[in-house]
């Protein structure tokens, strides 16, 4: 039995990598231009926003919670940056990230103080943010003309390496360091593994949860600013698809929804896999609605394989 369990654990651990290779080979054979330099670059650009948001989501899911507001937060923060761009230029990004972080702070405070499940709290905040964003932009896109703000995504800080590719890499490295090398990161694993025992051990669980939600909000804010900059406009519901894809990427990567297992590097594989599948479906000419169905199916399969049923006395 122990041997079978170890085999299953190894399979779950390496499944994202195996699937990534299999899917890549499949689309590479089917479409010879799939791995052309142009398409690879487009693939990297497309996954940049998802990578940033998924890193923040990893902090949340590691402790067994969920942040359903990240998509709306992307839109809201992008709108804030676009509105302030004419006055502050590229520094409007700071206000966008701050707005996202404050949303995360509100999420965390409500979860801790009101003691309502994180999914319900963040779902309510999602609706409020969508409404607030629409009011701020009068239900119409806000075009961005400031060169500094536009260069936030299209410019370069390191040689000829575009910021839209550099920023996600920095976020991944910082997330990996925080989760794997700090007491805060180890606390997230402990909370996800057994929150009550972690509380009894003397760790300030509520404060750790609050910080995790702030990080999730800040990364959503950063992604919103980057997306608005690259598209040269903040648009209604521009972050709508990110929520489902971010959760799917984290879970597919091997971070359990029940918490306590996973990490940023696993999420990277999940994001790349989602991006490759999405790009492949574009090559196949599938409708957006069909792509959403496929993503939903993949997510259900990933959860069913990855979930730790030992933590669940009942399935609700």
C-alpha cells in the first residue's frame, strides 16, 4: 500500500511536466509554426499577466483559501492606473498596485474579522469591484496615451528584454524566495496543513492570512497595470478570464486546494501548460466559449487527481 501511495504521489508531482511535454509535442507536430519565434514570443506575452496573478493566488491556495476577486481586481487596478496616467505617468503603476493591495487588505480583514469563508467574501468583493470599475470608466475603455505608462510594458529595463517578460520572471523569483526561504512561507504551508494546530503552536495565523491576501491583491494590481499598458487602454471586464485560469494553473501545477502542498515553481508549469493549450486551441480555430469549456474540464480533472481526500471527512 505504501509503495502504491508513493507511486501515486510521484505521478501527481510530475504530471504537469509530463502533460506539458505531451501537449507541446502534439501541437508542434500538428502545426509546424507552433514553435516559431513569433508564436513563442506571443505565448510569453500572453502568459505574463496570468503568471503574475497565479503567483499571488499560490499564496492564497497554499493556506487552503481562495481569492475570487483577482480578475475584477485586475480590471479595477488597471482603471486606476489609466485614470492617473496623464498626471503621474509611469508612477501611476504604483497607485494601481496600491489599489490592488488595499483590495487584498479588505479581503483579508473581512475573512478574519467577519469569519466568513474566503470564497464568499472575495466573490462579493468581485461584484463590487466590477461595479466600481464600470463607474470609474463610465462603461467605456480608457485609452492610455502617456509614453511612460505605455513603456511600462513595451519598454525594456534589461538590454532588449521586454518588461512584459521580465516583470513576471521577477515576481516568480520573489515568490519562490518568500515561500521557500522565509518563516512567513513556512507558516502558509502549516496553515494549509492544519490551521488549528498552527494556531496552537503560537503562530499569528490571522496576520499571516492578512499578508497573503495583500500579496494576492498587489499581484493582481500589478497585472492590471501591465495589461492596461500593453493594450494601451483599460477596458471593462478585462480581467474576467484570469480568475478561472489562475486557479486552474495553480491546481494543475500541483498546489492542492485544501492547502499545505505545492509552491510557485509548480504554478509556473501550470501557467505554461494553460498557455500552451490556449495557444493550441487558437491554432485549431476553436471558439472562446469552447476554450472555456476545455479549461473547465481540465480544472475538474486536475482537482480530482490532486486533492488530498484525507483532509475531507465529507465531500460537500
